[in-house]
C-alpha cells in the first residue's frame, strides 16, 4: 500500500539539495497530502522519500525590506490563512487558503506542495497567477527565480529540474500595492471539494478608470492561466457595468475549458463569464472604487 523504500529528513535546504544531488531518485515530501494519496493509489511505487518538514526556514512568511512578500514553501494553508501580512496585503491568497480542503488538510498541506503538484485545480494557483508570483528554486549549485506562469507545463508537470527544491514564493510590491482583489472558488458542494472553476481578480483604479486588471483562472484549462486579452482591454477603460461585462466575455477567449466528470465545457465557460465580472465588481470596491449594480 505505502511502499516506502527509504525515508530521509533534511534540516536545512543545503542538506536537502545535497541529498537530492547524491540520489536523484529521491521524491520530495512536504505535507504528503498529494504524495501519500498517489502512493496509496499505486501511482507511485517504491518511493524513496526526502521530507522537508524539519527545515524551519521554509515555514516562514515575511515582508522583505523592499516590500516583497516572501512565503516559505513549507507554509501550511492554515498558516497562510492566519498570517497578518497576507491578510492585509494580499487577501485573495488567504481567501484561497480557507477555501482549500478541510481543517485537517489545511493544517498539514503546504503552499509549496500545492504549486509543485502542478494541478490546474490547485487553490493557490489562480491567486498566485493574478499576483504575478515568482518562485525561488534552489539546487546544490545555486538558485533561480521563475515566474509562476512559466512554471506550470502541463497537468501534473512543472518546471522543476532534477535536484531542485521550491524554497520561496515571492510577490513584489508593484504587484499588490494599491490593488483590490477577490478570489472565487466554484465547487459542486459547499463542503470540502475541488474547484470546478477558480477565479482570482486584482485591479488598480485611476479615478473612474482601470489602471490595471489581472485575472487568474484555475480549471479553465489544463494548467492555470491568465486572461491577457481581457486584461489588455480593461486598461484605461471606464469603470462601468458595460466594461466589466465585456471583460467577462473577453476572459472566455483565454479559457481552454474541457468537459470532465465534474462539469461540461459549456458549463465551465458559463462560469467564466459569470464569475469574472462578479469577482471584478468586488475587487473594484476593495480597490476603493464604487459598487456597480
Ligand atoms: C482530502 C483532501 C482534500 C484536498 N482538497 C484540496 C482542495 O480543496 N484544494 C486544493 O488545491 N488541493 C486539495 N487537496 C490536494 C493537496 O492537499 C494539496 O495539493 C496540497 O497543497 C499539497 O501539499 P503537500 O504539502 O501535502 O504536498 P505533498 O503531497 O508533500 O507534495 C506534492 C508534490 O509537490 C512536491 N513538492 C512538495 N514540496 C515541494 C518543494 N518545496 N519543492 C519541490 N517539490 C515539492 C512533491 O514531491 C509532490 O510531487 C486535497 C487533498 C486531500 C487529501
């Protein structure tokens, strides 16, 4: 059932990257809420596991001197939800965090595992896409920083190279200061469920016009995505119901929704057109704008 051939625990990132360099077959385990399910289902056989749980430096959330928000990859969803910096600066991520799983899962599941699992339904994804998050990846030789939009390569596939660990998620101040946002998760039931569609919107206003709008979608395609055509249209447009409705229509041009057992393609497309304007209307109010009715 759980065929664990060997199990290692690292206490520092250096120790972990050294172990990975020595043995490329090692599979990283953070909270284990995806890895262990896959092992249980037989999708992973004979695993050699390397746990990151004892690396304290990966579990912190802080604001750097330049205003960049730094989220350690091992921060759990409970931590993300409760963190005062995230609540104040980027509430669309804390909204996503509380919509994820149930309390037991949120207590153990990490944001890094959520990203590295490569699922389009990952609850952190739409918000991190809308926030233009950058991912810090480290191996024995050094580190590199990759925009989250370049990290997701396909269902379950991410741009981690052999020997690399995701250590931090970075959100620079130009990507959150002065923005209002909203995260909406549509699921088939109110209780714990995976998203049928996830929408994260942030916007910045200049008087009565949109200075910038960014829209992240989850489960609208094989990987999370941004609605670049709708975003470009929004820039400089008047904040009005007509603009918001048009943004919803244009968002659909970026979606690549498919039929699954959860919902048909047509239903997901309907959700995009319905939920993008709904999230944007709240984001406008959160950015200091007027309520559109
Ligand atoms: C009952 C249940 C309900 C769930 N509900 C939801 C939900 O509502 N929304 C949702 O989005 N997900 C949900 N999930 C899925 C899962 O909990 C999340 O994807 C979770 O965030 C995974 O994090 P983890 O720490 O458990 O990752 P793990 O299972 O430990 O790892 C996941 C993957 O990421 C890799 N990995 C982990 N950390 C790193 C790192 N720092 N660097 C490089 N690679 C790394 C691992 O090797 C593995 O491939 C649910 C799971 C369960 C069992």
